[in-house]
């Protein structure tokens, strides 16, 4: 049975509405000492993506968020999606349930998706003992949804420990699966309209010059701000109502092996109905297809701050060249390390418990590797003398 948490921390984090606020530390609040970081990622995600499993990789990454939130009663908790993985911060009262969800997630990823997944639960006290912090802000993307931003270096430290198999959560017995109710990847890839879909990761460099790094982020945001809707990959009216057959098949695997055919048929029927209503602009009861499609665009996390800038934007060649010049110059000065991945479409993975409410959330990545490939480029840059 899902647990209802009572910790008020995240409810009391102030909300900001201009993305430039990600560099203002006054918008952030430190996580309580007794909180935990649930984090995980796909092993060799770039290899899986090269083999054509990019939808499965994104689905598994988003599954960490939906699995933990569903187990904890769909709590409003800080989380961040990273393409091939994710992180959720949670209070101590949710630790045992989150551990069970992560254990089941590892087993499900292997058995249902053919992916090796790492997962860890890292205590905030150890983060602070390492001299780092996790501070959280809330960026409101619409009247109905907000996303957490992370600063302080602690989230990246926890991710690195997870990748080193520290604080590991062991897989559950065979056949286990997390509660992934509401998780889907039914939309077809969203093609670039302005030139290319570009996934960018920029993190502080060895110079440890945070004022210069903040200016870099401000400059990149200003460049993308010159594009329509700040480079948002999804049109203002929402994505084209084109379903992904492979996405529906993957959704059928989002649960235990038993009942897989039933889940697939349910997802197929729901997809046909919803996309028909959206395409024909027909209301059904409380479901308004025009408003829903617009909310899909508004509630998408195409840019975020997770101890560094992460964004997947639709921009033209001139703006991309300007951004790459900014990144190269900053990297040469030790201000940042970065990775860039360019593709011709964006991919959307969704967490929608009910289409009748307007707080559904949508995770954006590049359709040909996105953040995972940008992270590989960033990693390679760290190894270059």
C-alpha cells in the first residue's frame, strides 16, 4: 500500500517562474539532514541507444521517478530526469518503500527491458560529510506543474557514488516489478522545426569559478531565448497527435510479466481513443483534448539545473554555433566542462496518472541519444589533457 508522507519541506520551497532564476541561490533551500537520494541509471546506455533501444532507455530512466513516487503515494517530491537515469529526493520516512521500489526496478529493467540498471540510496548526512550539499529550488513551468532544480554538488556526488556501485540497492527476486502506473511513451518523436534538437550538458570546470559559470549559464539561456519559446522542442499547441507503436509495446512491459498482454491492449485502446479525440478536437466528459495537448507542451522539462545546466532545445545553426563558442571559450578557461549531442527529433516520456487532471509531467530528451551521448562527450572531455 502506498505510504503517505507528512514531511513539509518541499511544499515550503519557494517557486520561481523565470528560468534565469536557476543561477540565483536565494531560490534554493538545503535538503534536511535526514533525507535520502534515490538515484539510478542504465549501464552502457549509449550502447543500448546505438542498438536502437532509445525509447526503452528513456522509459527505464523515467521509471525510477514513477516507481518511487507511486510507492510513496504519488508525493510531490523533488526529482530530476537525466535521460538514462534519474534522481528523487525523499524524507527518511519513505526510505524502506523507496528501497523496495528500486530493488524491483532493477529486476524489471533486466527482465522486461533487457537493460542493466544500477540503483542506490544515498543519505544526505554522507553528502554533507563529504563537504557538499544538495539545495533544491522549484521552477514553475505552468500553472499546473513545477520541476525541481538541484545545486550544491551533492546530487552529482551521489550519482558518482552510485556509478561506483556504492550505496547499492540489490535487485529484487525474479519476477518483481515496480508500480509504474501512469508511465508511458506513446508520442512519436517530435521533429526539429528550427534546425536541430540539441541536448546540452554544462557543469562547473576545474577553475571552480562559480561567478563565471553563472555568467556562462546566463549567456546560453539568453541565446536560446532568442529562439521561439526559448528553444522549446514542443510547439505551443502541443505535439502532433501521432502515436508511437513501439512506445505502446514498451508500455505493455511496464509491470509484472503476468498481465503484459492485458496492459498492452489497454495502452493500445487508450492511445487510439485519446489520439482520436485530440486529432478531431472532440471533448469527452471532463477531457478537453485541446487543453490537454497544450498542457503537454507547457508541462515539459526541456531545460533544468542539476548541479549544472541540462537542456534539450530546438535551435537553428547560428544559435548552436554561438552556444558552442561560449562553451569552448569557457572550457578553455576551466570554467566548465560540457557535452553536446545533436539530432533531428526530440523524445517525450510521460507520467500521467489521469488525463482529467492538469498536473501531468513530461520528460524531454533527444531522440538519438540526447543526454546520454552528451554525457559521454562530457566524460571524454574530462579525460583530455
